[in-house]
C-alpha cells in the first residue's frame, strides 16, 4: 500500500511554515496536525518533537495516517536529512531506543545501534597525524539502522518507500528556509572554501547569505532518496549510491571501500537499565558512553540527596558538577566499543560504585580533576547531532539521536549523490598511549580499528514509572549531550519542575578535563550568585559561556490519562507536531 500519495506530500509541503509558495493547496481531506515551534504541544494521539517544523510535520502525518512511532521516526529521520543538513543525515549514524508499553511489568525497550564503523583499513594510529575530512568518514549506519527499525518494529502498514518518499519530494520540490536553518547554513558555509561540492549544493547561487524565506532545493539528494525508497538499503550499501561513495573516497583519499559498505550491519543491543527515585531509566549501552555516565550520575545524586528547594544554590550545582567530573573520568578510562573489548558495565552502573565515587566528593570544595584520575586528560568537546522524540496513540515511544559528528560532518558531499558524509572517526582516541595536558587522550578502549564503532556520547533515553513509559528525551552536543540529558532528567524527576521548565532551565557542562565548568550564558545571567559561590569553592568557570547547550526535544506521557506533552526545546528552532 502506498499511503503517501502525491497530494499528501503536497499537503506536507504546503502545511509547513512559508511553504505556501509551493502554490498548491493542501488536500482538504487531510488537515495537517497542529505544530508548535519552540513551545509545548498537548496531544491525545501522537506527537513528534524535532529540531525542524517540516520534519516534525512529516512524522506527525505518518502517525495521523495510522503509522506507529517507529514508522513516524523513520519518516522524520529521512525528512531531517533534507531539512536539517547540519546533523540530519543518511551519511552518518546514530542510536534509536524503542519503548513498547506492556500490560504487566516493565515496558520492553529495544536499542538499535546504527553507529558508523571504522573502515577495514583503519589502525590504532591512522588518525595520529592531521586526518582529512575524507579520512575521518566512517562507514555510515543511518540507512541500515532505519531499515532495521522499520522491519523490526514498524507496523508494515507503511511500506519502506512510503516513509522515504516524503523526504525525497521535499528535496525535489524545495522548501522554505527558516531562520534557524539560514543561520546553520551560513555558519557551515563560512570557512568552507576547501569543499566546493558542499558550496555548490548548500550555497546560494549568487553567493549571498541565506535568510529566512529563501528556498532550498536539493535535486541530487532527491534522486538518491528516490533510489533508496525504491530499492531499499541495498541501494545505499551495494548499489549506485555505494559506487558514488567509493568514488568520492577514491578521489579524496578516504578509506571507505565497497566491502566496508557491503559488510555494514546495524546491531540490536540490550539497553542499560537503572533506577532513580522510583523511576526506571532505559539508556543506551556502549558504544554510547551516555547511558553509563547518566546512570552513574543519577546513582550519585540518590546518595547525595539533592534538595528540591535548592536547585540553584552553589552547593547543589557543586554536587552536580562533582558527579559529572567523576562520571567523565570513568568514561575516559573504561568506555569503548564492547565488540572490541570488555566494558565493565554492571560494575560501573552499580549503586556501590556510585556510593564509592560520591564518598570522595567534598561538599565544600572542588576536587581537582587530576586528583580524581591523574592518568589522563580529555580534549574539548565538539560536534553537532540532532535528537527527536516520538510517541504514538498506543504509547509506543521512540527516542532517536543521530549525527554527522560535527555540523555538516566534514563538509564532504558525495558527488552526484548530494548527501553529506560524517566525520565520526574523530570520536576515536587519535594517538595510542598519548594522553596529555593539551587535551588529548590515548587510552585503549576507544582506540581506532577497522569495523570498530567510535565511542559516542549520544544519550537517547526512555523513562518509566510503575511499568508505564512517562518520559522520552535526548539531545545533541558532543560530550555535553550526557550532561544536558542528565540535567533535564534531574530537573524533572528530582527537582519537581514541569517538563517545560526542565528543558528551558539553564545548563552547564563539566567533562572532568579540561577542569572547568562551562555554563550557558543564561545561567550566568540568572544565577550570578551561584557562580560566585562556585568560584569560592575552587571551581573554574569557563569564560566562553555559549548561548546554548544542547537541544532536548522531549515528550512526557501522563500515566493516568495517556495525554502527551511534547516540549520543543527553544534553543534552535524546535517544533512539536501532533494531534
Ligand atoms: N557525534 C557525537 C557523538 O556521537 O557523541
């Protein structure tokens, strides 16, 4: 059955902001679900929250037309590959958590690992010099991962192509650029002289800056998506698209071979499960570092008993930062691809380990990071990614984070295929054994190897209470992802904020080393006294103060009524769509 008829696709195009210029009215019989940008949307039947209004609308239309949350997630992910090119992708990878409600006991939560892999040629020291963007491209996992999701958990009411074609149509017919995308494109195009294909595809013909209201059309990407829609993932991994990736690699000195593409597999893994104040947390296992670090911090917070009325006191923030410091030290020491070494997951997320870590926190004074773990130092975080959350009418939940690593990956667009490749292999530790104060780590678990997945910070989570799924969240932001998700979760579950408040609240980041706290500018503006108190305790406050940390598109489910609250993070341009 082909659910997405041409007129339905046109209704998507016409229903999104500014897209009235498509010139065709929406089909009267299929009113688009309401959309709220940067706001909260209450819905009874289903909701999609992503960084982009168009993509949320595509997903919500699938829900409205009888698809489940996984069908909607697949369509949303393909749409984001068109409409949010800095991180939405088919040339990257990611993690998807799928939570199935159960009548008895805990929900069944599944984890699809579609992280990129190192091409077979990769060795531990391959990235020790100055690797190029082409060399840093890992074998992409997104298309295989989304297909696995569709085949394993989709309704089958929607054929694969029905979920890919809306994205293909948007790319083909063009769409109206909003302010967030204009800013993103202009930022990516700055310093892109070395990437002429990127400039050709994503630059304006007259070379001027993008502005809201402009139209972006992506014909090469449209053709690739049409081919993937018709021929399935085989097109990407063994077909004409695979040949174009290999040709791109050969012309740019990259490493991905036809064999790497053919051999790529998504992995189904068991999520990590922990508890926090009566909630059950389902979090991603390695090669994500996020699940372990999140549970370690929540376990420490239980021991340390955060006070709900003291959220912004220097003492509370100090406790949160000290937990971050310790979790990130363990991350550097122990975590990597579990298929290439043993990761002591159970020990790391045990309540005993958290008690031991928490017992080293001085309530009045910052611990030095070298004292916590004197053996290594981490580089500064970087990278962009995007997260979206979906819940359908039956309570099936999807928490999906996927990425090209940095914004627009390494700015390599595969010629004649129109999509961006990731530069994910920069997430491996680059120089074996070389750990120094300048921000480099060389510990063994995350050294590069052929077929291996680089350690990730992506942390899509699903949270249940009394067996019912109540919260879905996640975020982009490199290593800050882990701390963003942790803060949303504790704001909601420990400090009693509404989900809206929990997402809006100012954020901070400490990653063990460099030994300093990076705060959002709004935190400095709203809680200056807190920062003064932290400095008095011996904390260094990083002067950079970014305007935003993360972008946590989240959904809460009222366990009594089943009512859904979609909370679009305001920090970029997020939108909740549902009905
Ligand atoms: N590329 C960001 C991450 O995987 O952590």
